[in-house]
C-alpha cells in the first residue's frame, strides 16, 4: 500500500520523549513512506538518539542543532546533504521554550515578566521558525512543506502567560515565512494548533505539585467536554497524523495558514453540566 509520504525525506526537530508530538510525527511519517532525519539539542543528543530507537525504522544519529546559534544554523544544510544528497521535502518545527519566570504556576505575574526572559522566549519559540526555514532553504526541494506547532493564543490562558504571546508572534512569523519560501521555491508553510497533549511542555505549564496537576486535569477535562468529537490528551498521534497530511501533497494550495487539530474545542463554547443545571 502506498503511503502519502512515499519518496519524501522529512527533517523533524523537537523529539525529546516518545510522548512528544515530534516523535509521533516522525513515527507516522515513516509509516507513510518517508525517510526521516532528526535534529537534537546538542547537550541531549545521546538521550534523543536513544528515544529515536523506538521509532518503527532506524534513523541516522540526530544532527546537533541549537536554533539560536548561527554556527549550528549555518552548518545545518551541509549536515543534511551528508544524509540526504537528494534534498529534503519537509521540515517539522516542534521547538518552544520560555523561562519559568514567564510560564507555569511559579511564574511571575504577567506584567512583571523580565524583558531579557521575554526576548529569549520569542527567540526560541517564534524567531527560530524563520531561522530554521532560512537554514534549510538551500536543501529543500521545490514544492516542499514546513510545518510548525502552535497552541491557540487567541485567549489569555492562566499560567501560559508570555508563551501565549510568543505563539501569537509565531503565527505572524508563519505568514511571512510562507511568503518568502513560497516565492523562492513554491514551498508551503503552515502551523498546526493542537489541543493539550501530556508532554513535557504541558508539565512545564502545570508544574508537578498536586494542586497544579489538578489544574492540568481540569483543562484536559474541559477540552474533552468542549470538543464535539472528544479529545484524548494521551494520544499525540492524532496531531502527528495531521502534521503529516500537511507535509504531503494533499493540501497543495494551503500555506500561511493555521490548521486546528484540537477536536473543535477552540471553536465551541462548552459549560459543565453543574453550571447548566444551576441556570
């Protein structure tokens, strides 16, 4: 049976555990016929390579990549050429970070977020989408696809704080990247706005204390209730599958867009039964 990514080579960033959306994307991409290359934070390469062994097919050792370091960015195309002389057809940007001063239950009040910390969050979570696109453009094949990970920033969520602002910036960066890479090589650029998934990023928002875990569970319960088709926080593969759809040739006219993969919760107002009963 032919997969939707047969013959394509995909670069996946952001794998850190096998529960991550990046890992699920790499897994589905392989199942759909793609050759997968991965990158990793330089100081965590051994861990990332161990996690990658859980993929259905073997992948080359992770390419070291710090998206804020021009030395790594400048050498990325050559590293890719060594593994894929034919070039790559898709890139997955699954990278975000904010210091604890800006996000999570122990963060400072929003208005007190330190400027240098905010700049760091923007650099890694938003600017890096453009820096990665620039770095891979020389080795991307015409008509390829870049996909980044979003979390709907249209509302102000408790504890998400400056990361929500950074995601709003990412959405703007995506539109500009789409214009640049589209004119250059007819490459598409889109974001997937996923619902909450139990990943390291989610833990960073909720913390580890019992009360904070309860808050994350409340968000998950709300999301499942607000979704007309239901939402499973333990199933990152539903997001990875949608990312692979964007990497394929099945959405050839979609670029500069945000695809919501959240069970429809972000577009549906839902109130718990006890609230409705009280009306």
